C-alpha cells in the first residue's frame, strides 16, 4: 500500500469513527463524502434536531506534527461555509435550526483506543 492509499484508509477509518460518534450523540447522518464539483467535499452531513451539521473530520496518528483540532484554518472555515451553502441550495433550503459547522478530531495512538473529540460550531 502506498502512502496515499494508507492516508485514504486512515481518513476513512476516522470518518467511520466520527459517523458513529455523531449517531451516538443522537444525530442522523445524511451523507458522507458529499462532493461539490471543484469546490471540494463535505466529510459528513448530519442532522442534529432541527439543525444541519456540516462536519469536517481530521484523523492523525498520535505523535504526528499537528493536532487534528488545529486543522481548521480561516480559509478552510470559509470553504466549509461555502460548501454548506451549496448543500442547502441543493437540498431545499436551510432548516429551522440553521447550519452549524463541527469538527471531529480522531487521534490514533500506537496502542489502545482511538481518541475522538467533537467540537461544535467551529466555523
């Protein structure tokens, strides 16, 4: 497996854990890896009560340079807001609870259980 395949597998695993965390928190996962032309991709779209949640998932191995929760830069936040607008346009408008952007950081230790952190309303 080359490094890009390994990274993709790691990302998919992190997204699986993130989707499970959202479901356990009572949310409904509506879509995963929703692509919007060249603009990019939303990792997970979920519903939390009457709010729409756009969820960015970042997975890192423990000891890697950057903590996953540091991954949402202002530029990334802007892009996520744009993607959220596109989703809303294509799926019948904003829900009564509005749109929230969350970040789930997954850290995979050398051994033991993964650490999953969920930050709400990051952007």
